[in-house]
C-alpha cells in the first residue's frame, strides 16, 4: 500500500507540473512571448474605408486639370473579401460606399451601418483585404485569391475598380476580451486604394498645321471617332489580357468645327477645354499582334467635301514597340493634320497618363 501510495503521489505531482507548464505556455502566448510563432490575442472588429485616386490629367495646352467625372468616380456597389494568408476568410457582397468613403451595408448608410469583420488579433498579422467595386459578378465560393483573379469581368463601361491592402496591428494593440466590446470600438482599416480595371481613351486635341499647295483655306469639321479592338472582358486582377475576348469596335459621332477656315495657321482645337471630349473605355489589351491592338480613326470633312477617314493608328505604339493599352491609364490622343492640295496627311500623338499616380510618358505613333 505504501509503495502504491508513493507511486500515485509521484504521478499526481508530474501531472500538476505538466498542467502548470501548459498554463504558463498559454499565458506566454497571450502576453506575446512565443518566439517566431503567431501571437493570438483579443477580438477586433474591422471597419473599412476606400480611396479612389482622382483621375486627373493635365490638359495638353498646360492649362488646368481634368478631374474624374462623377460617373468615373461613382461606386454603385462593392464586395469586401477578407484574407487570412492566401486563403479567403470571409466574403461580404452587396455593400455600398457612403459619402465619407466607408463601406456600409445600406446605401447612404451611417456609422451604424458600417460593414465589419470580426477576427482575432494576430501578430504578425496574416490578414489582408480586397475591395471590388461596380462588379456584377458574385465571388461566393471563392477559396483563394487565384479563384477571385479568374472571375471574368465583362462590362467595361461599369468601370470596375479593384484594390487590396495588408492589415497590420500596432504593437501595443491587443484587441478586446469580447466580440461585443470589439464591435463597440471598431478599428478603422484603410483607406484601401482602388484603381480602375479599365483604360480611358479619348480624342483630346486636333491641330491643323497648314494648307500647302491649296489656293483656298477651308474649314475642317470632325464628324466622328472610331475605336477598334476594344477589349470587353478582363480577369478581375490578373494582369494578362483575357485570351478568349472578342474585340469590339465602337463609333461615336459629333459635328465639331476644329478649324474655321480663316484663322491663322497652325491652329489648335482642344476637345478637353471645350468640354466635348469623346471618351471610350476598354479593359487591358496587350495583344502580341499589331492587328489586334487598340486603334483609332477619325472621320472628318474639309469644307463641304464628302466625309473622309484618317488611316487607322495603333494606340501607344513607339517605333516598332507595342506598349498596348493597360488598365488604369488614360490615353489622350492628338491628331495633327496638313492639307497638301487634295491630299490630307495626318499623324497621331498619344499622351499617356497614369490613372493612379499621374505620371507621364509620351510615346509617338510611328508613321
């Protein structure tokens, strides 16, 4: 009996020591003493804000700027996708953005309607968030970012906007003991920067250099603009052009006198400053073949002659290099025209503006 008692006492002592060590380890994790392991602390409720960088490009004459139109900046709906590592943690669809740029559950919602995600505070944080605005697609069932990337957007004129950012916690922030307390004190995340998934292409300026070999100067009228090989489909975030897309042609008509026939030459007409720009939208088109690249042609009249059409110009071509049309850029096109007798010579300049950062490059069409 004494031997059994001694053995039982030793076992209980070992069990007590083991439990004590486990408790100490748990407390260490709660306090943050876990070496390289992820530290899990209290609860946190995350609310989100977004930021749509202003579409702003300098006018070609250097006067003022052209901000995003209301339609281009508008967000009709949005989807909030929360990641833990590379895996989807939660998806909230059918959300809105209010006037203060908070993501809300009801249109024009207030602070009470903020969309919130409840998570455990972890350090280092494995969390990130993606916002997709103006998409008509459902992302329900997506398990990873790769699944989301492969969703095809097929409405270029909806001006889909996408943004993603990592979520980090301050070193002294440990969250809250209960979900109720976390909901009462939400942590603001963002603003999540959104950028356009489409490109904007527009005729911005028309220059008449002169009438050579012609006895009479005549007025020149632009009748319309045609864009060829616009891309109507895109992956949601993948940088590659959707391979199965069928390119479109769009034609827009106008009746704009770009030269009055009597003013001193050379003459410049700015569609930007006259606020009658003809804009087109396309998802990225990085086709390898020049025949599939986005192109423009302009329809015009000289005097009372029949309608003529310029040759087709490849947009964003520099020498023999095809830069293609990329999402998030504005391609502002300038036509230079010279009349030589009955012959009309034209060239195209393409001014590229980064929709997000407003940086500038100026490639020139090789004629």
